[in-house]
C-alpha cells in the first residue's frame, strides 16, 4: 500500500496541471475557430460575471480536491488522525460534483446544436485525478491502522 502514498502525492502535482489543461474546445458556429476552456479560464470568466458561482466552483474544483489530497497524505504519513477520513471522503465527493457539472454542460451544449464543443485531454486528466483520489481514500479507509 506504500505505492498509494506516492500516487496520492503525485496528485498534488497533477491537479494544477489538470486545472490549466484544456477541458474542452468550444465555438459558436462551425465556421469559427474553437477556443480552449480550462478550469482556470472558466473560473476567471466566472469571477467577472457571477462571484457566488465562482466561489462555489472554486471550492468544488480547486479547494476540496487539493485539501482532501493533502489531508489524505497527512493521514498516510501518520501526521493526521485517521478519524479525519470521513471528512476527507466528503471533500472528495464534493470534488466529483464538479466533473459531473462539466459533463452536463457538454451534453447540454451538444444537444442544443447551436455551437460546437469537443472534449479535450484536460477533462480526462481532471476526472482521473478525482477518481484516483476517491479510490485511494476508499482503500485507505478500509485499511487497518498499523
């Protein structure tokens, strides 16, 4: 199970990469080029238009998964009590909500047919980070303390 510690620490590097990576490419009509949208560019646009929604998305997309990963690393290296695992699991579920919202947005835009949208590699990386973190926390919660 020592390998899970290192995978978890790797997530501390991969999360910022996933936040800056393109989640999708979107364009209004097929004649115009596609612009890339990342978690960070999406948040930047939200801060200009809807501060409350920007705060919520920042919590789900950035704060919750990163704090959960740091907390889990602290538990794995015995610097934080295992009693915090339920709270860390809740933070992971909040982070997964962000991936579902992105998927719903993509489905809605494709269904309307007004614009064009393509998923990009950052969406897969972001989703993989969230799922890896959830899997690590499940395994860690089932592990008996040393």
